[in-house]
C-alpha cells in the first residue's frame, strides 16, 4: 500500500488548507513488487517518513500570512526599560583607590598581597571588597579573586593592608590588577 498526494483545488468536498485542497489516494501495490526482508522494511520507513513530512507541509500551509500576522499582534508589548540603579556600595567604592605594593614570590601559587587603599571622599568608609584580576605575561586574564578588607577607611586618609591572602592562583600569573568593587558607609568617629 502506498500514498499519493493529489492537488485537487477544484473539488469543494476536500478539506481546504490555506489556498490548497489536498486529498490522499491509497494505491495498492502488487505483492510481487514488494521488497522482501530488509529492503521492504527500509521502503516502509522511507514511505512513512515521506507521509510524515507531507503532513507537516500541509499543516504549514494552514497558517496563511494573514494568520501569521494575527499571532504577532497578540504578543504582549515589551515594557519600557527602567533606569539602572547602581547600589550605594558600588558608588562608595569609586572613592577608594587601590595600589598593590607587594606580592608573594613567584615560586608560590598562593597570592598574598599588600595594598595601600586611599579614601578620596569626605565620608568614612569600611569593609571594602577588593577584586584582583591575575594576568599572564602575555596579558591574558588567568583568573580573579575577591576578599573583603574589614577595616575603616577614614575620609581623605590612606590605609595599608598587609599580607591579604587571595588563595591559589594560576601558576603562570605574573601580573595583578586590583580595585575596590564595594564598600560601606562607616559611622563617624
């Protein structure tokens, strides 16, 4: 048994799909022309796949360009973008400048750094998060680490933070760049 798809747009009894009318006619195949064994099985699989794709094609014709336009009109409108609110801790960190003064030896893969952190603002800050990026000699970023310096940073003053351990870093790390990424407002002293 095989299937043949006919284009019969003039017949009103067939189901109309879009602007096309499709009908399926069953054709019987004589027994002597049927493949035996594996070839017959492959023929059935190919025929079934063709029938499946034919059905999907017919279903695709059912969505005319007019219906496609309708589906786009029913989508919800995108809400207006709200302005990005920057947390206060990030804005406060902009007042801190971080200078790396000393680092661990190259023989170790543990980063132990000493910093000078300057508070350039008129307000007292505390608990600065220090983020360090580690780079290879070629300039490739090899990793990053964060630690919090639990210290007070008085207004217009510089504080030295010694031997802050940033943990294990890539063994090829030869350069480091650090910055303050957040801080909190300290109570006045």
